[in-house]
C-alpha cells in the first residue's frame, strides 16, 4: 500500500471514530488472573483497539496510574465487601474518595467518570447480605464526592444483575422490579435520578441459553430471523438482549423514571468451558452487538445507541468457576492479549494484539511416555494439578475435548507447571509421571499455554490472593506425602 492510500485509510479511520456514537465502546478490565498483563501494556492495547472507556472492579493504583492522560474514561469500582464500612461511616466514604478518586483525578489526570458502588450486590447467591447496605453506601459516597468538589464530573452508580426486574408475561411491557426488593429498587432509582446518575445493568443472553436447554438459540443472537420474535404492542423483539433491556425501561417507566439513563455494564459471550461457549458463537454475538453500536442503533424502547462495556477484555484464570467452567473465558483476548477471533469494534479494523508481551521459555510439562495410565498416582496428581491450575478447557465440548487420556493428563500437568512459572519442582509429579519437553503439545484449537513473564514471580511468597502465592516446592513435597498415604 502506497503512502497516499495509507493516508486515506487514516483519514477514513479518523472519520469513522468521529461519526461513531459519542460515547464509544467500553471494556471491563478484571484482574483475577495468575499472570495479569502489565497495566501499561493493557492501556496501550485499549487505545490501539479504539476502546474509549474502561470499567474496573476496584481502584488499583497501578492501573489508574497507567490510565493517566490516556484519554480513556474510567469507571472505578468498590467491591461488595467494602459496602458495610462505607454504609456505616461517612468518614470511610470520604477516605475512599480521597484515596481512590480525588488523588488520581488531580495528580494523575485520570479521567474518572463513574464510581460503581458494589457489584451485582442483590444476587440471590448473597442471601440478602447487601440489601440494607447499598443505599446508605451510595449516599455516603455521593456526599463524599460532593465534599471533594467532584460531584459534577464523577457520578455514582451500581452495576446490577438483570434479575432485579422481571416480567409477569414474556412481554417487556409487563416489566417491573422484583417484588422482594421493589420498594428498595424504587428508592435507588429515585436516588440515581436525583443525582444525575445512570442505572447500570448487566445483561447475559449466554446465561439464558446456559440455564435453559429449551431456550431458542437464535433468540440469543442479533442476526434476526428468530422464529421466537415477540410482538409487544407493535414493537418487535427478535433478540433477548432487546427484550431484557426494555423490560428494565418499562420497570423504570412504571415507577415514574422512564427517562433515567441506562448503562449496560457488562455484555459478552465466553469462548470455552461449555457447549455454547466457543469463539464462533462469541464472534457472532459480539459482532452482532458491535455492529448495532457502530450503526447507532438502540432498542425498540430506547432507539438511541446503547452505552455499553463489553465483558470482558482479557481472560482471568483465577476467577471462581462456581458459575460454570466458562467463567474464566469471557475475554475478547486470551490472557496474553492475543485476540481470540476477528472483531470489528469500529466500522473498519479487527482487534489487534497487545504489544511487547514477554513470554516464558518455550517448554512444557507433559505426562512421561514411560509412565503408565494405570499408575495409581495419576488420578490424585491430575486432581491436585487441576485444583491449582486451570483445567476448564478440558471436558465435553471444550477446546481440548478431543485429547486422549494421556493428553488430558499432560494438559493438567502443563498448566500447573506454567502457573508456577516453569519451576523444575512444578514438573515433578510422583512416580516420575511427568517430564519437561521442548515440543509444543498443542493441537488444533487446544492450546497448551506458556505463561507470560510474571512481575510477581520475583516476590513468590509475598504475593497474596492467587495461586502464585504458593511455593510449589512445598506443595509437591506435601502432595507426595498425601499421595503415598492414599
Ligand atoms: C482504595 O481502593 C483500594 C482498591 O479497591 C482499596 O484497597 C483501598 O482500601 C481504598 N482506600 C480506602 C481509603 O478505602
Ligand atoms: C447463602 O445461603 C446458603 C444456604 O443457606 C449458604 O450455603 C451460602 O454459603 C450463603 N452464602 C452467603 C454468601 O452467605
Ligand atoms: C422524558 O423526556 C421527554 C423528552 O425529553 C420529556 O418530554 C418528558 O417530559 C420526560 N419525562 C419525565 C418523566 O421526565
Ligand atoms: C479428559 O478429561 C475430561 C475432564 O476431566 C473428561 O471429561 C474426559 O472424559 C477425559 N478424556 C479422556 C479420553 O480421558
Ligand atoms: C524416577 O527416575 C529416577 C531417575 O531416572 C530414578 O532414579 C527413580 O528411581 C525413579 N522413581 C520412580 C518412583 O520410578
């Protein structure tokens, strides 16, 4: 391509950004990973891919520093376990705002626009723990923002799961808030409205499909033609996202707040760990969604473009798999910043990978060719490896479903070895079951990963919270004892 046509491409690209929806697309950046990419690399990746906004789940100082002067708008998060202290103490809220908002806005020039107070705090799984805490926490954080002189530029909100509202029929127009929290929801909505704050909702068509084997597959996607289309008083719903979103619009309207602005806090599709989770379906869903966003198209009740944050940016291999094995595979990018499939966020270019990523050595831990499948240590060793590593790509209809028994075992051994940064001791399973190899055991879609350089590795033992905090020497030794006893 000559420089003239390159120049033209640049101009066209630029125009595409300018004429796109004012708010642009956002991404959720979570960090529950054994080997998170360095924040500076992620920020570069966000910019290279045209993300204009990012949503965080806490207020990590290193991440916020990396976002300094990036031009990216930021939603910082307050984890649910901080709601108790923030609800009970105005001082705690003021301290939180001072340390996690004011400091970054003033000294680091971070463009913080929202504070997400809690994350899906009304999920049934929490047994109502946060029901009495959310509104007072919202109020205290709001007062703290006012005191800090930031209330105009920084708005509070709370990302809620779509289970806070429901429809008595299958029609969006019958939508209202869940009966057990109805009064509280109306108070929260009134509070958001009074403070010029948006309602933030997480909507997951994938979960509709996952939970209900009879759910009509096409209705989960955006390519129309679903035989399950709903006619709601002349409004046609041919996908569950629109129907779900507008059930919220009706619930707001019914309670007197039909104009409250809405942010879609999380929307996306996972790529592994379930029969409906694969790159093809994820591409179909996310491209379908993004094509609407770039076309400036909203829902039947809210035709203006949706303000949304894709879920999620990068896979997180240390997330709980309590929701399902797919939970570690929501990323548009793999753990190392490699795009999983072509996706156009703007009208012109596909996702581009993260740059300057540093990998560990090209070596893998596999089951020794000399070892026998009948060795009694095989079972316990695999369970042990998988309890620390990530084996969610194994099993029915996953990316590594086609491995034979030896392949399965090797996969588990390797992931354990890589998570522990290729320490020799992490490839010493009992009875010489394992061996290090320089030949990549990956085949087809089944990737035996090599980890990226771990900034925490230098401080093994000092790290907390993730698998990296274990010292494998001790563990393998310990497991040897356990395994010989069993
Ligand atoms: C600021 O946020 C971080 C990360 O979420 C948290 O650990 C810290 O306690 C917060 N600061 C205050 C004063 O609450
Ligand atoms: C909620 O209740 C169930 C059943 O009583 C219990 O197993 C679970 O641990 C509780 N969860 C929380 C977050 O308290
Ligand atoms: C909602 O917005 C419309 C158009 O701006 C306006 O006419 C209407 O009065 C508003 N309704 C409420 C309840 O604020
Ligand atoms: C491989 O492991 C998965 C998950 O543990 C299991 O479902 C599958 O049957 C195994 N395949 C073989 C050939 O052992
Ligand atoms: C493992 O291999 C080493 C070295 O090849 C050998 O000395 C040892 O006896 C083997 N251990 C078992 C349990 O087979």
